C-alpha cells in the first residue's frame, strides 16, 4: 500500500536503482504518472517529460480498450478483442484518428518544447500503475521508434499477467507490487486523488 503518488515514486525509484536502472530521460504518462515520475527523475538527476497516449474504446463501451494511440500516431491494437467483438475496420480507423488527435493536443498542452531526443539514451517510462497496459504499450511503441539505448518501464503496482506482457516491449520492467488478486490501481493507494491538468503541469515544471 502506498501513501500517495509521491510515496509510490520514492519506492519505485529505489526499486529501479536496485535493478540497476539509471535512466537518462524519464517520461511520465499524464496525469497520474507525473508525481511518481518527478520523484524518479529527481532521484536519477534526469530530465522529466511527458508521453501521451489515449485508449480507443469499444462501441457502446468506451472503457474497454480495443487499442491505444500515442501522440505521434503509434498504435497498439488488441486484434483478438477487435475480432471477437466483430468491430469494423471503419470504426477502428475513425477512432484512431480521433483519439490520436486528442493525444497530440494533450501533449502540446503539457510540453513547452519538442519531444526530447531519445536516440541512444536510457529511457524510463513511468506511470502510477498499470491495469490493462493498453496506454503503456502505445507509449512504448512511440519510444521504441525513437531508437533509445534501452527502455525501462517503472510502475508502483500492476497485475502479474499485464506486467509479463509489457516485458515483451521493454528491456526492463520494474513493478513494486504485483498483487495476486489485482483490483483497480487506486485500491493500492491510501490517497489517490485525481491529478488536475494544472497540478500535472506544475509538477512537470517544478524542478
């Protein structure tokens, strides 16, 4: 159990260090990933930036992620689920454009300059937790395309099966807690208040 996102960031930073991870760039997934991301970035004296993706929800069930789209258009798709629900290509393509535009606009809202160069640099991608991993996978596709030296994923909590799946897309995955009977991410925090855009941007620029 974590007291709040800052406490989770402290524990995550130490877990990353214990695994030999020393990022040169930390990318936080907003909004909830920014408080732990700030702690991790400060621990390793690394710059902090954001990486943004949006879920592509199923028809009539927007919380069920069929895919996710990152700010640069990188896509992760759950093709098995798309086929099982018989979702049309037309729906997926239209939603991909829409949520991709949302991701890009949100990134522009947070970022004061261009996306940082990741080529040949050690990168850590941080969030406040993982449930399905859809957003994280789209973010990792975006990071991988930038040709970093290595990619580490750092999260305080997530289900074992998702963590194992994410490992295929990163060089290192560090998760502080992997509960056997995973519930929602917020269930593992004493305080899990919503992070506003204003607070997120202040955290990003606080160093």
